[in-house]
C-alpha cells in the first residue's frame, strides 16, 4: 500500500476508531495508543491483510482485540444470569435529556456501561459496521449482539439519568471515611 | 411475532436503514407501522438513539493523533524499501538512540524537584511533568480513606459538577516541605487533577471561596478555598471545561 493510500485509510477511519477506543479505554491517552497500535499493526502485517473492502471491519476488530489483550481480564466476568433486564420502555423526556447534555457527559455515561455491553453499544451508535461485522469483531453470534445491545441501552439510560441527577445537586460531599483530625 | 419480540429486533434498527434487510427486521418494521403503540415506542427509541449517536459524533480525536499515526507508520510501514526487519531500519535505530537519550534526560528530570512558588504554579508544573497515581480506585470514599491513612488533607466538599467526573485515583505530593494530596478525575477522556493543601500550609493565601481561573500554557486551572483547605484543579481539557465545573 502506498503512503497516499495509507493516508487515505487513516483519514477515513481514525475518527470513528478513536471514538470506539475512547468508549472502551475511557482515557484519551489510552484511546490514542489503541488507535495508533491498530494502524501500526495494519502497516506492518504485510500484504495479506490489504483487502480494501474489508479494511474497516479489520481495523475495528483489531482495535477491540488489542484492547482486550492490553487490559487484565475482569475477574468479575458477567454471567448470563447476572445480566440486567432489558426491554424497558423509553420515556419521551429521555430524548430531551440527551439532547440537552454535552457530548462529554453522554460519553461518560456510555463509558459507565459494563464493558460486555459497551462495545456492541458503541459500535451500534457509530454505525460504521454491519451486524455481521460487529458479531465478527466481538466474536459472538448476531443474536448475542442484539441481546447485549438491548441490555446495554437499558444501562445507558440509567447512567444518563444518573448524570443528569448529578448535575442538579448543588454541592457534592466527598463521601467516605471521616477525615482524621490534624494533630 | 409478538410486540416484545418485535421490540427486541427493532431495538437493533439504526436510522440509516442499513439494517432493514436484516432477517426479521422487515417483519418487525411492518408491525411497527401497523401497531400505533409499537410505532410510538419505536419512534422514541429511534429519537433517543439518534440523539446519543449525534453526541458521540461530536467527539473529535485530539490534535496530533493523525500525524502521530502517519509518522509512526512511515517509520515502520510498507513504504520503507528495501524491506528489513523493522527494528533494523535506520529510522528505528535512530529512534532507539533518541529514546535512550530521552530516557536519560527523563530520569534526570524526574529526580529534579518540581518548581513553583505558589500552589497553582506548582500544581500545573507537577501535572505537566507527569506522575503516577499511588492509589487507583473509582470510589471516592476509598480514595479519601487512603489519603486519610497517609495523613493528607481531604476535600471537604467539591463543586457540584465534580459529581459528573469519574475518579481515577490519588497520591500524596510534597510542596515546599508540606504534605498535600492529589486526587484525579476523568471525563470524556480528559483528566482533572485536584490538589488540596491545608490553608495554614499555604502562606501565600488563596483566600477566595469563589473560583479564580488561570491559564498556563496548555493547562487551565482554577483555585478556591473552603474553611480548611486550598484547592487547585488543573486540566488540559481547556478553560471552558474547567469553568463548567463551577
């Protein structure tokens, strides 16, 4: 791949990849590392990967795998029995709530969704991949993607409500143990 | 197909229409058109999804990421010819030499004390130099308990908007021989670092309970006081983001 073609590839995909990485990694610096690492792998893996039509799905898949590889497996793996209920009806005012929030608050709410639901949820909102591609990237059946999506949306709505509630209170006590009295 | 089954499928429908040919989606869409209650639910669901997606699209990569990707790839990518193992390429060898020099400088730099005549100057310089957290937790209660064990000052109360931030961790810091604390928060990938010093420890006197804002290079900061402590929050998220905390 020529430098020009590589530049075009970066320009086409680095922004949605960064948004996906930020939702996963939560920190800007870590998200940048993930995106850079993904393109680095693309640039060094050889010609075998260079099917332009599959580049986007490959990049998202690789970024997700790099994220999984780079962080410790959560010992508290969520079992299916632990999954929260989905399918809760959405209230009309919830749409207004999102519209009035700034982007950083919405992203913060998204980042608070459990990781198992956060990845499919973010890919859903980004709309860069088809369901088949999302399923391949996450290595789960499409039905599981849809199930996680439903439950992820429920968690996101709860998180958005919490964010809004937090914004309403005037002063927030720094909760926790009582301060030691200085000698 | 029951309405609950239709909702499960429609939940995965995206406004672009790219999923319309997904198995069973056409059936569920038709059902939503014919059932007013299901149709109303679907409309709200789509509006909510569109609102979240629009906010997500507002997030822009930080300046310099694109250039970092392209520069990094030029050093290791396929354009380099003749192809050699990446670690033997002159660029990488030069980079390795540079890194060695930088590491030496960094080691020296890390040993040097952070400068700053006032708490806010010190705080900005401390963040700018980089540091490691000693205690990692998203639970502010846990962080406070840890700081308490270290006999460090604790925030009595933080402005309301801090509740929208996610705690990352904390550490102890020494400023002019005094023991102060540093608690770090994050929101949308941007970090906010809160330094706390007991009022009697900082003779230069940050006397205002109302926040005072200042900019130092790429950092924005705010200082304020309460009955016991002086506070400084430092962030590279920009002055608007810092002001929104108050």
